[in-house]
C-alpha cells in the first residue's frame, strides 16, 4: 500500500496529521473506538441492508475497497457517507462487526476538511442544516430547501416552489425560523461536542 507522503500538489488541512500513514490507517485512527475496518471481508451485507443504498454511488464495501486502494479523491467525492442515515443497520448486521456508520462520520469529517470537495452538494446540504441547528436549535425547512435548490438545483426551483407552496398552505412548513427554548443550553452541548471531536 502506498504511504501518503507527497502531497505538494493537493494539500488539505488534515495532511499534516497523516505523518506517513496511509489513508485507511488515518481513517482507522480517527474513528472512535476500534473501527474494525481492516476486518471487512467485502461480503456486501452492509449495502444490502442500507435503506439509502440505492442513492449511493458506491456501497460501503466498495468505499472501503477504495480506501484500501488509496483512491483518495474518489473516496472524498463519494456521496455514500452523506446518504448514510445513521440507522446503524449495517453495523448491526455486519458479520465482522465493522463500525460502518462511525467510519462514515470519519470520512465526512475528512471530506469537509479537504478543499477539493467544495462542489459536494451533500456536504453543503449538511453544513446548511447544521448551521440552522446552531442558530435556532432546529432545522428551518423553508430556508434549507430554498438555499439548496438555488445553489445546486436551479433548474428544479419551480418544482421545489410548488412543493413548498403546498406545504405552506397546509401549515406543514413555516416561512420564518423559530428558536427553541433553552437554546443557550443546546449551544453549550454542541460546543462541548465540537471540543471532544477536536481532541480525537
């Protein structure tokens, strides 16, 4: 396996953390607990169990094979981690007890930190969602859908507007965001979670 040491042409802020390790070793180290990633036998149980599998451009096992092959850009630009709904069904059914969902979070963290993945629409959607949760304590569906459609799907804006109008008239969606009670308390929890993540 090639050791990732020469990255002069494409550096991300996480590169210094590799310190001569392979990409798969970096993912294993950054995943909390024992990821058991090296135990994957490529059986495909994860992809067959995934409720979002049909929307992923690679199954989890394919993504792990890409990690082993050091196909870094393909891994970073894959939509697979972003379509993971964190149901842990793949993890529960994995015969090797690979912590698949936790590994998906690690790959997302890597993709967010890498400047080459700015066009990743799933990442942008996730960051917008998190931004609303940070500011209001909950998602703001109208703002999330509008921003995402205008930024990434301008040709579908009319269809999104029609759907939104239906939701608004049925009072299933609000035009303005509302804050939750005790937002400062949630903000402290989120801040502490970010601190713990930074320590990994």
